[in-house]
C-alpha cells in the first residue's frame, strides 16, 4: 500500500475542560485564536459531565503563549473553564488515498506504536491518521511506522 508518513515537531497540546457544549463555543474559541493569526491543527471534542465538554487542539510550540492569552481571557468570562497546556510534542501523520477501503490500517498503526509512544491525542479522517506523541518518542515511532507501511 502507498502511504505517506510525515513528522511535524514542536507541537503544543491545549486542552479546555468544563467547556460549554455546542458549536457556538467552538466557533468563539477558534475564531478568537484565528484572530491572532494562529493556525489550529488537530481538534477533538469529547462530551463531559453535567452538560459540559472537553476541547483539545494543537498549535505550534511557538504560538502557545499567545493562545494562553486568548484562553486566559475566556477563563475570566467563564470561571469554570479549566485550561491545561503540554508542549514539546510531535505529530505523526499517516495518510493516503489507499487507506480508503483498507480496513484495519488504524489497528495496525496502534499495534505498532504500542509500547513505543505515549499517545497524547489521535485524530482521524477516512484517508488520514494523526498521532500526537512526545518528542522523545517521535523518531523511534516514525521508523517503526515506516517499516510497517
């Protein structure tokens, strides 16, 4: 199978817990960040408890301080909002049109990275799997995935 594997280093994970649910909050957060000229990459939303949600996304390590300015302002408006930041990660992306109609690729990817990488976040699409791992795990994980695919 023909897959492309890419590595992006210098990635920060931002997580917001106790978020209001709904698209309006997402639009507000992402719009405010976009207003600062920062690109947001991996985005995941998970339901939380009591009608709240958890939002996680990635930005470059260089941009995370500016994002904290945005999230800090949002915390003042919504004191229940909890922000956590973890920088020094790498994103490994496995993709290609060959993934569509090839069941089991994700299972093989996760079996391969098992024991090699501390997965911090995963996002997928029909033709792409993105893994956020610690920078210290990135090269070994990348090599293992290249051998697999």
